[in-house]
C-alpha cells in the first residue's frame, strides 16, 4: 500500500513537470503522460483518445508495456472491469456502459479500464488502461486515478487555450495584413493574390483559389487567382459539374455538431461519407467538404482531385447580401496544420472494435471558418470599393445615356493616338458629326423620345464604324470619332457610309422620324498635330458642311479658318440685325400658266449687311437656325408680309396670295397660335396667306407636321410643299400631309429640257399632284426652253426670273397694277 502511494504521489509531480515542458504541444504532452502512467502503473497499455466531431475516436497518444503484446480486440475477454465508487465512479460506469462489450474466447483474461476525460464545457475523450493476467489496481491507485485524470484534463484545457490564443493572434495579425494590403492596393490585382496567400497560410492550407465573377455590365471579365496545390481542372469554377455540386451543397443541412453518446454509432456508420457543412450560422453561404476521398466525390469530379493532395475544401461566397461577387476556396491535405503538431492517428470505435480510417484530415474549426469568412468579407469589401471607384471613373469618362466615351475620355484617346502616329505614320482623322433637326425633336416630342433617338443613332454609327474608331458623344446632338486608316480614299468611304445610315427613318413609337447629319473631318498631321488643333479644325469643317447642305461632309481646308472667322463675325452681326432694321422683304410673282395672271407673291428675306452688302437667305438662314434667332426673324417676316399684302389691297389691288417660307425651328406646336395672332393683328384674310415648308422639314416629325398643317387648313391658310423631288420624296408622307400646292425644285426645272430622266421625274411629280388634287408650281424658270417644257406637260403655276426677279414692296405693287413691269409676261398668255 505504501509503495503504491509513493508511486502515485511521485507520478503527479512528474506529470506536472511534463505538462510544463510540453504545454504547447498536445501530442507530446499526452504521449509523455501516457508513458509515465504506463511505467508507474506497470500496465500493458495506456491509450489517450479524443472524440471527433463525427463520433469517431482519434488516438492522440499511447504507451505499451513489456508484459507481452496486447491481444487483438476480437480475442479479448473483458471479464472484469474495475468500477470506482462515488460520483466519479458513476461517470466511469456510464462511459464503460456506452463504449465496451464482452467477447468470449479461449484466450487469457484481459482487464480494461476506461476513464473519461471531461473538460469544463464538453466531454473531450477518454484514457484507456489495459493489462493482462490477474494484476489488479490497488485501492490507493484507484483513489488517486481521478486526480490524475483531472490533471491531464487541465493540461489539455491549458494546451487548447494556448493554442486558441496563438490561433487567434495569428488570425488577427493575418486579418490586419489583409486589411492593409487591400487598403493600400489602389485596386492592384496583385494585392488579391497576396490576400489569397495570407488566407491560405493562416489556416494551414496547401492551396486555394479566389474567383471573381464577370461584371454585370460586362466591362470586366472574370478574374481568377490561385496559389499552392490545385485541382487538375484549371477552369474549375466554369466546370458545370463543380457548379452543380456547389449549388446542391447549398441546400444541405448543417449537421457537424457534438454527437451525443447515443448517436455515436450512427455517426460512425456515416463517417466514410463526405462531411458537408452548408448554411452555417454567421457564415455567408459556406460550402465545406472535409475528409473526402476520390471515391466519395461525384464521378465527373473524381479525376479533378484524385491526383492531388487536396482532401478538404472550404469555399465561401463573396456575398454582401444582394449579389455574389465570387468565391474564396481554401484547400487542406492530411498533413496540413496551422499548428506545429502533426495530425494524430485516427481510429473509429464501432461495436467495441478499432476500425482505422483510410486517411487523416485536419478538421475545420469554427475559428478557421470565422477567419475565412472575415477574409472573404475583406475581399468583398475591397471588391465593392473597386466597383464603386470603377463606377465613378466610368461616369466621369462616359456618357450615361449612350455609354459612349465622353469629351474628356475622347481627348485622352486622341492624345494617345497622336503619339502613336508619330512613331507609326498613318492617316489619323477626327470627324465630328452633328444631327440636323435633333433639337426640334426634343422640343416637340420631349426629351424621352430624344434620348431614344440618340440611342438609335449610336447603334447605327457603331454598325458603320470600325471597332477601333473610338466613337464618343461630343455634346447634346453631336458625336465624334477617330479614324486610323491607310488612305484618304478609305477614309472617305467610311464617312460616306456614315451619312448613308441617315437616309432611312428612325422608328420610335410607330413614328417615322427623319433626321440628317453633317460631318466635319480634320486629318493629322496636315490639319494639326495636337488634339486642340485637330478638334478646332474639325469644328470648322463641320460648320462649312452645315452651311453647304444637309447630310453632307467637309474635309478641313486651310482657307476654312478664314471663312470660320468670317462666319463668327457674321453671327455676331446677325444678332444685331433686327435691332438695326437691316432686314427687308422682296417679292417674286407666281403666275398661272393657263391664264397668265399673277396669283401670288413669294416673300424673300434680304439682309443689308453694313459691310458685306445685300445677303440672300442661303448666307444667313442656317446660321440663324444654329443661333436660335430664326424664331424672331421668322415672326418678323410673317408680320411684314401680311402687312404688305394688306397695303396692296388698300391700294386697290385685287387680293393676291403672299407666300412665306417656314424653317424647321419654327415648326413648333405654338406656331398655329402665333400665326392666328398675326392674321388677327393685321386683319388679313387667312386665304391670302400661303405657308411653305420643305420636304425634309415636313418628314422630320411627321405626326407633329400633320397636326399643324391640319390646323392651318382649318384656318383657311394655303400650304405648299417646297423643293419637292430633292429630299426623301416620301410619297406616303405626302399623302398624309394636308397640302394645297407642290413646288417642283429649280434644279429639276433647270435640267428637264435637256435630260429625259429629269423630265420624267418632273412629269411624275405633276401626275402625283393631279392625282392628289393639288396645284403644281415650278420655280426657278429662267429660259424659254424651260417655259416651253412646262407648258408641254401642262404645269399649273410658274415662278422665276424669266418673268420677274424679286421686287421690293413698292415695285411689286407697280407690277401688280400694270400686269407686267417687264415685257415678256405676254409670252405665257394663251391666244
């Protein structure tokens, strides 16, 4: 008895010393304790094991004696089991009742004692003592064994606590480094690679992957960062089998919990299956596969991991609650560990037998998962910050409506292109495109329709331009693009194809909207070797294109700068012309070709410029439309023409119609009320007023035009379609318009006598007018041959210098009184 007491009392300090020496290494600590206990108690086996999360027991440490080998479990005869008295004995009895059973054999007797190792918050494992023969443990040793077990439990708690502290310290430091990397990265992709490496190292992984999905706006492609051991499929995230497996895993139940004693057998049966944890609380969409083996993976994925050392995966989505940005995956193997300890040998107790596992794997602790979650959250926040910065940069460099580069971004692209052409000479051109009539669409149909029109224009331009042309939005109704071509001829072909795209109407809400475009082109280095010079000269060329005619283009020429400067001066003077009373009206007679009578006078505006002299409308009307002064000028023309007509009538002249041209900018919903007021103020009969609109203006917004012309007809005002045959000649549009007169353009009249094709067109227009019950007027009659042709096709009305040039109001009155100021009017009188 005394000897046993001495042996046990000397054992406790020795084990305490062992604990102090190996306090950071659990395996070494428990191995030393097992050796000391086996030696002091002189038994055949001391084995310390712990419960695993799946119900199996992991052998942590064991020590064998010198009394012969321990019999196999199948040959053991557990005839006698020592049961201690008191409270602690009841704990031992419970452990024995749930973990041992008898097996009868002819072999010698085997004694076994199993003592539970219980920590403060859980049952950690057990210590098993085995001996052969009739050796018994003395009462003293039995009395002191609980103290010994408690001492080992305290050592385990201390070791785990120190390990937890070290793990938390390591995780905190790693998270700090990850935060610093992302904070200082400035969206550098290399920083995400460093974050991946930090995450894998902190949890003892052997490899991992960080996958960021394609952006919703497709501005950025998917990004993949890898480190360490990898599956054999480099495109794992794109593998449909992997995607299906991950998706299926998200519906699984979380079952990795501490097993109750009664559930260990059931857990043991399932231990050979992959351990999948999904929907773990406080972790966004984790998908964890622990302890898997090639045979347990879905067959299509078996080869992906079969030849690798990967035996455990933790995958967490980068998710902020609204959308998934990607996935962070960490891989482990059987030997990977965040601590210095080697993973312990593992056995499964099933029906009292030891069943070895195929391979060992480090389990994922809650701390591990929390760390990976924190790392994924940092990555997600970094990604989100990058998205916000990308959105801000995108908005600063792109037009929000069309998603095209804006002025600032285009200028940067132009600077780069100019630097490139200095190294590799080529034909680099800047082309500015202006939409003619777009502002009127905005004013009449609203900005929503205008925005849709801009989007359609963008699509047409993108379809016509090469992909490298850097199309950008330059302003409200302007676009700009770069062309880097090998020759001027090829450049011209592209410019022409761009303008051709506007020959067809734009269909918006069952409306057909016609708009034209003007293009100005400047070429480097001829027209400038800096961005500022090229842009300025392209603007000058655009101005010349707009003045020439709609749907045309102009290449910059050196004399255009002088013309542009003159145009600028002209624009300034135009704004002052109304105040200075520099405008006046001339009137050109319109004659009935059948009777020879004067039936109308067309009002033609003139500008007496203080230095340039008399300017005709083609010099300043387009400029007035650009500057917005056309509305004021147009109202003045209407007012003056109506007053002149009333003046003629007060002089005793029979009523004669006066024709006034309307510009595109005047064709607004309030035009009807303005004209009604002018007629009322001048007391002019609406039947004596004729309003002329050009074909191109009429079809730009057909619905609006039809409505306005219907109101004119209801008032009794005559409506004429000017310049017919030179624009789109949309016959369906002509049918919808409420017209009284069609005017054959002067270009057709000039060429008809000597050109049979032009003559055929003129005859077709006349036939169309007759079919629609409209009068047909031919303008620009200059020669007897033209007059004879018009007589031969029975044209209704004529106008031109052959009969009379444009006259002032007083001379027009004299012309009306005499029937003819110039001899020659009799030429059209029928005998």
